[in-house]
C-alpha cells in the first residue's frame, strides 16, 4: 500500500496550482519547515472485505495542504483544495507494489490545526483499495 506514495506525490507535484510547493511524504528525510507544502501520508488501512484466502485492504491517504497565514491564504488554499480534489477523486492509480488499485475516493476534508500559528491548512482524506491474497 505504501507503493502509492510515489505516484501520488508525482501527480500532485505536476499540478500547476502547486508549482513551487514542497511536496513531501511523512517517510522522506526532509526539512518539514518550508511552506507552502503538501504532505502525503498513509494514515491507516481498513480491511473492508475478507474472504477465506484474501481480503480487500483500503488505505486512507491524507493529503495536507499548508500555507503561511496571509490575506491571500484563503484564495491560495481554495485553489489548491479544488485542484487536488479534481486531480485525485476517482483517479485510478493503476498497478503499484504488485497490486491493482481501485480509484481514489474523497472521504472528508478537515481543518488542520498546526503548532506553528503562522501556518494554516486543510487535510483531504482519500480512500482506495486493493486485494491482498493470504494463505489458501
């Protein structure tokens, strides 16, 4: 499921509205200070269907958008939110990590409180799913 990290980051980094943003994952060894930023991470995974020899695992991908507070923050975040939703909702990631992934679906959008009061942002949660085969 973590194999989706690279294609998600690449898709987001290619969005014109995110040009100049720091696109990173929670696993990358990188400076977490720069903003505007897009943070991509697999938050959790749920087993949504289980059969005797396999299951459908549905990871939840959190995309966090962060910008400095300013008079332009609302406009900047709104444009970024719109673009990310339009790019990822119902996007078919294809085969990664040896699994064929279902289209991403937007599950929720929530305000992200940051410890740094100079930064404001929102989280978008997307789900997808792929079959994992266990023992017969």
